[in-house]
C-alpha cells in the first residue's frame, strides 16, 4: 500500500471554530467579569476607597488612588494595573538581560472620580468603567494594594516576633485574623522593617566630644610640650653696662 497517497492521508478538515485561548473569560459580559463599583455616596474618602477595594477584591481587580486634593474635595481612583513603566535605560527585547518578564502595569484605563458635595459626602462617579489590557485576577495576592496590613496587624506581628514565633506561624496568624492575601514575602519584609526600627531605637546617637590631647610618653616631648604651654617671656635688653639715654645711635639726627 502506498502510504503517500492523498486518499489515505487526507488532510484534516479546516477548523472554523475560534481558538478557545483567545476567547474572553466572559464573552457575554461587557465588563469581562469586572463590573465597576456602584456609584454611591460615602461619609469620607477612606470609606469610599475601602468600598472600591472590597468590590474589586470580589471581582478580580484592585483600586488605588492616583491623585487627590483633599482641600478641594476631589480625588481620582484608578485600577492598580493602569499606567506604564518608564524605560529609563532604553532597553529592547534584544538588549534586555532578563527575558520573559511579566508586568503588572498594562495601561488599564479604568478610572473613577470621587468628589465631595455641599453636604460633605463623597460621591463616586465613573469616568471609564471598563478595564483594558487584562482580565480578572485569579488570586488577590497578585495585587500589592490588597496585601497591605493595618497598624493593628503590624503591632500583632511585632508582638508575635517578640515572643519568638517563626515567620510561618506569624503568616498563619495574619492570614486567619487580618488579611488572607498576605504572602510569606510580606511577612519577611515586615520582620526586616521591625528589626530596623528596633535597632534604631536601641542604638544611642553618636556624641562627638572634644577631649584633651594625649600626653606623650617621651620625656623630651613632655618638656617640649610644657615649654610650649608656658607664655613666652622676652629677656631684658642688655646695654653692656652703659646707661641708655633713650636716644638712637644714628648720626643723621639729634635723637
């Protein structure tokens, strides 16, 4: 049998269906599974940011404050994957040493505005309600803003480290009590920060004091230093027995 005959090895039928990897996760959702938070009123700006973070955590994204002017009563909230990295060294794919690096900033255009009204409440208004350049995250650990620890959590971790607990035990305590998105690297960074702070407190400031010069051990140098310390006394002038008449000895004048 001729294995090279076309009828035996017929070409496969063309695949008219679209590749599943290129399909969006939510093809029927205009927000791609990342709807914006509801436009509402809040008592203060921290409450508004917390509401945006809580809503974003549930839908696979995070929010950060891009700029704010509290005196004017206006602030802007954007996606934490918005913006672009600045290529200071003008690197390209050919000149870059570390290849295949992923980026968190992809230029997402999602943005909202928070403005304080006449009643003193902060109103959230969407400026661009759709995320661009990325899909929803599978885990909250991909967002640094969702892994932040409160002051109370940092104090609890400090107390645990003082009790000689291991970083693994502190990590489990923080995840169960405060923030489940905390990673092991966050715990190590927090421990290093606490160590630096305690070292700065326990290290006294260096005080510069003026001290007396060291006394030389050589007797000749001691006599020399003693002689330099005494005021210089000029010996009285000698006139070889003659009584000075307080006149000069020149012959050009009557002095």
